[in-house]
C-alpha cells in the first residue's frame, strides 16, 4: 500500500513539475511575443489547459472578447453537432401544385441546403442534381411556371457587419433558402505585359444572369498572386473588379458571389427542362405563399450529405456559406423561422446552459467573417473541451485542419489572426488552446510564424 501511495505521490509531483515547466516556457516565449514590434498597438490572448485534467496551463487575457475570424467556426460546428445531430440532412423537394385556376406548377420547397449543387460530393454535383430532378418528374403539362416556397426563412442573405470588399467575392457569399453551387461563379481576367497595364474581363462561368462586369484592376509584378476583388456597385447593378493580378495572364481565374442564387438555379433548371418536357425556357418564377395553392404532390426529394460530412468541409476549407446556413438552420429547427439573429441567440443560450457566460460569445454570424464578432479564448477552449467529451468528437476532430503539425482551426480577417484546437505533446500530455491576435501590423505570414513559435512550446 505504501508503494502505491508513493507511486501516486511521485506521479503527481512529476506531472505538476512538467506543468510548471510548460507554463514557465510559455510565459517566457509569450513575453517575447508581446514585445515584438508587430504587436506595438495590438491586443492578444492565449489560453491553454490540460485536456485530461482541465488545469490551466497558461492564461493571458482569456476573458477579453476579441474578433475571432474563422476560429469562430468551431463554435458553430460544435453547436451543430449538438442541436442538429451528426446524421442531420437538408432536403429540397420538387413536385407539382395546383393554383386557384387549376393550372399545374412545378413547385420547389427548399430548406437552406448549402451543399445543393456543390462540387465537393458526387451526389451534389450540378449535373447529378439536375438529372436527378428531371428524371424524377413525370412528363406533365406544366404551366411554364415555377413556385418557390419561401416561408420560414429570412430573405436577408448577408449578416450584420460584413464589409463591402468581402460580399462580392466567393468567400462573402450569403445564405439563402435555396443555395446553388455554393452561391459562387468564376470570373476570368487577362492582364497586360507591363506593370500598371489595365486588366480585361474575358469571360465567366456558372453565371447565367446577364450582369455587366467592369474592370478597374491593373497588372502587377509576376508572382504577385491574386490581389483582385469583386465589388458590388452601390446601386446593385454592375460589378466592379479592383486590385491587381500578375502580368502576362491570359485566363486568370477569380471567384465571386452570386447575389440571387434562386434565380440562377431556376434559369438553369428551365434550360434543362426545355426539350424534354412541355416546358418553355422563358419560364416565370414566382414566390407564392402556400395558402393560395392546393396540397403538393412531391415527386422527388434531394437530400444533402449528412451533417458530419458538411462539418468536415466547413472546417477544412473554412466555407463561410456553410456557417451562415447552419446558424439560420438552428433558428428554423428550434423556432420555425431561419434568421441569423435568432440563430446567434440560440447559440449563446445553448452554451450558457452548458456553463458559459453568454457575454463571452458576442456573435453576429456563423462563420466569423463579420469584424463585429467578439469571443473570448476562454469560451473557445471550454467549447473545445466540451466537444472532446462527446460521442461525435472523432468526427469533429477529423474535420479540423492541420497547421504547424497541430490539429487546429485558423482564422484570418483584416489585422486579425487566430488558432484554436488540440495538441498531444511528445511527452504524452494533451492540450487545448485558443490564441487570438487583433490589430497587429505588418505581414500576416510574419505574425503567423511568431504565433507558431509560441505554440511550439506545447510540442
């Protein structure tokens, strides 16, 4: 018995010594980090705990709310697993309805599925989905009209706080009740052979709507990369390309966001129906409330991949659209109306019920793209700790990318960088951490290298 007690005492002494050593090492390297010139006017926070014991290893500003950028996605993802379940699937129904005049309409009942038409799964790819719909519809004498059932979903696609520079580009695609091909299109540009030469628009792909795109972009040095951005004009008309692309590019691709994915899909489906059914390619698309139509006849139901697969791509590729669709889905499933504001409230209440101060999650969207978001590193670590105790954790953990040899989600918006996740050290100790920096100066790559140096202590 004495030998057992002696062993336990020695084990606790050893682990305590290791923890103190790690804490001291982090303290030293973090002090150097804070003194760096890139943080002259910045604020940073690092919170680290032992994954097994929950003991705090290091804490600096863990109760200060900072802009989390895309590290906020771990909050949305964990909430989705809890509120929706790993097997949750979106469904989009297609069928027929009869209007008061007894005319037959092709009717679409969407659910906000962000994967509809996505190229990431075989079952959701554009041609696969269109063929699935067409083959599932009987040859019926439609009235050449489509109805979209819009009830129960907020028509506002863009959350509060998203900036003008973001919303015209693919990563700034908002969430609608019917999303198509991740609400993005491709734009092809041609640069000159000299720095400063104008850049011309040479084509688009996956954009059926006739929109005039003006280029005010210029040619930059070879190897300068993609620094071109698509802006929506103030009057909602033309799109404007600003910034630079490298010289001597004939078909340089950038991607933009589709502002009306419903109409894009309807036009594409109408063209696909033409010639196979009694369908006029100039079909009318109307939003009609269900009360004016008779009960539907559902011919086909398209299901999304399961939630665990959606979360995988959401975290791996940091797809903002998925986060915005999920946060609206929380509200729709719980309250019958999908809106970002209600979804954000549900997220805060859920984590309050699980022990967090709801004021630690001052969130405005589901993806972290809004610079208005403020989240504490303490809250992020607590949520990561909570996830580790759940049956769905292996799926969540698999979805996290690997950076610097560590399983963690990154986040980047203007002058904001963050990392949060898990790491098992060479000595067997496991850590959960969140590291946020706001208002740094200089190059992003430089601040990342310095943050990695701090996190390397955990290895």
